[in-house]
C-alpha cells in the first residue's frame, strides 16, 4: 500500500482500490474498497496479476504481461518516458517491448522483471 491509498486483487483477478482521490483515479476519496474500472481494454475486462503501490504511485501487471501506471511521476518512476508530474489515469507502459513477469516500487522508482530475465528500472 501507498502512504495515501491501498489496493488488492481478488482471486478472480479483479482490482479494488481505496484512499486519496488522485491515488485511486477518482474525483473523491474512497473510504471503502471499490471495484477499479479505470483501465479499459479493447476486448474484455482486464484481469490483474499483481498490484504494487508506493507513496503516491501505483503499477498494475495484467495477466497478459502488460503494465499500467498512474500517480506521482515527478521522478519518472512510472516509466512513461518524458512525462513528469502527476498522471491522473492509468497509462500503459509502451516502452517495454517484452512480457513483464514482476513489478516492484520504491519511494521514487519502479522496476520490472521481463520474461527474458532482464530487469528494467
């Protein structure tokens, strides 16, 4: 969990979030776990494999190996390239050209382990 929000994944692969407004991609604070619907895929509903969050940023790993990120990006910790500042809605990490197996976050950084065994930070 982050300093201002928390997330969890159900056994079915659904994501729930609660906490501070900008950390949960909403206009208001969420005081109870709420089904997360901010990621829209071209086909079907996303199934989440992993969620990691830190102070005010979050990364989710989908079943297909895709990573989406949102929140504080003042230090480039979301891995979105040249965007800095706050990212209000989930954005896919399109700079990663391989399937991701694992993600992790620190206070001002994030890392991804690829299916090839390589690690990106």
